[in-house]
């Protein structure tokens, strides 16, 4: 009887949300132009008492599907792993990387591809749930194609594995991003790579013992976990704030946006740490590089004659660039998403020492649409 009553309440709640969703997309005329529809926002705004509804949804799934939802698998520790299937065109992406490399060569700029890891494994753990994932196969084929083009590759995943790091050392439980320690590791690897190529960088500035580490335990819920609720996930994530223990002097610039000068703290939103924020509305991953846009610049006054780098990035680099800037003279971030400016023109009009494409191995075709 209790189960039937619960099912009726849940069904009525679902119907209410669906009707609200239809009203939201109708009011914004998204049916007229569905390409421009922000479906996720419409769904979110359809939920009354959104947090409570999400927790109710999580409570139901905790018993119905305790270890897998929507191609996301959860282990006994609450560690979430999305299992991706993509129609990513590896040949076209490799062609565009090669074309970008040629543009750099024409402008006497060094070029490399930096391969970040994702949560995917060589074994498809989704098979026990009847889920297939092609992310590993896609990654291998893509890197093989880059190798055929003679593209220089810095494989951060291989370096992390060689250092004995596991997926759980690198990634949060409830978020698809890697953690701040992984970001620092990657930044030092890139800085050393640049130095090995003869560019002026200071990898020693990124040695682990040159930073302070403060852990906030069980304090936030990652983007993956938010989709399914704390109730279903069963735990929150820790967050480690990493800052240099030496003096720094930086400029943080968003063209046509803002410009800040100060120490490393200008690259962080420290006001959120240790506070009682809404876990469904705040991602601590983005507490680094707050306010960053598609084109963002960090200049290091303590290394003004250091290498000038352009990093074409995804969201993983939000916790790489702050540390990378400590070992370089200038780091420019460029995000292909929602960016209508010409990357090729930007390279031609700036005096970069190195251009890198630094992507993790989940794939979006639009992020390789360089022009």
C-alpha cells in the first residue's frame, strides 16, 4: 500500500513538472525555433522546490536503479563514471588539427596536442549493465590519426598512469572534471614539455612542495551528481584548495570584460570556500578562473620574458591555466565553444611561442571546427 501511494505521488509530481515544462518552452516560443531552445533550462525551471524534487527522484532511483542511471555507473563508494558513446568524426578532427598545425608553422609558432584523460577505462565496465562505450576506441583511433599526421602529442594520461595515479586519484566522485591536484600535475607536465622544446618556462615554480593545500571535506556536489541527486549518489565530494606559498604578481584579463592585477588569489573565488552554498547551484571546479570567457589572458609579471602560450582548451583547463601561468610569461585561453572569432586570425595577430590544443578524451565535433 505504501509503495502504491508513493508511486501515485511521484506520478502526480512528474505530471506537474511536465506541464510546467510545456508552459516554459511555449512561453519562450522554443517550438518555433527548436535549434535555439535551451531545453535544460526549461526543464530546471519546471521544477517547484527543485532540490526536494530532485531528492525525491533520487530516492526512487536509489531503490529502482541503485548502481546505474542514464549511462552513468556508480560504485559502492559513490564514485560516478559516465559511459560515453559518440559519433565523433576522428578523421575530420585530425584533419583540422593538422590544418591548425600548418597555420602555426606558417607563423613560426610551435604546436602540439595535449591529451587529457577522462574517466573512461580500457575495460568497458558498463557491459554488466548492457551499456556500451566507445570512448576508449575513439581515443585510440584519434591519437593514431594525429600520429600519422606527425602531430607532436603530450599524453598527460600516460604520464599520470606512469606516476601510479588511478582514476580515483585524478577525478572527483560526483563530477566528470579532474581535481585540483590533477590540474597542477598537468600544468607542471606542460611547463616541463615547453622547457624541453627550448622555451623559457620555470617548471620548478610548479613543484608540489611550493604550494599549500587546504581540504574542505564533503562540501560540494559535482555536475554529474547533480543530475541524479545526493540521495542517489550517497555522498558529497571533497575539494582541495591549492595556492602557491611564494609571492606572485599577475594580470587577469578578459578582453572587453575586465582586468585585474594582484597575486594568485585573483585567479580564484575564495569567498565560496567553507560557506554554506547551494550544492545544486555552485561548482567548485569553476572557483578557479572565475569570470573567464572564451578568450582569457593571464600575464606573469615575475616572468615577463617567459614563453607566451595559447592553449585551446575545454573546461578541464580551468584548474590547469592558473598553475601554468606561474611557469610562463603569458597564457592565453581560447575556447571554441560559443566563440565566433577567428582562431587563425588571433594566431596571426599575436606573437605566440607555442600553441597547444589541450582536450580531454570525450569528443565534440564543434570544438575542432577551427577557422
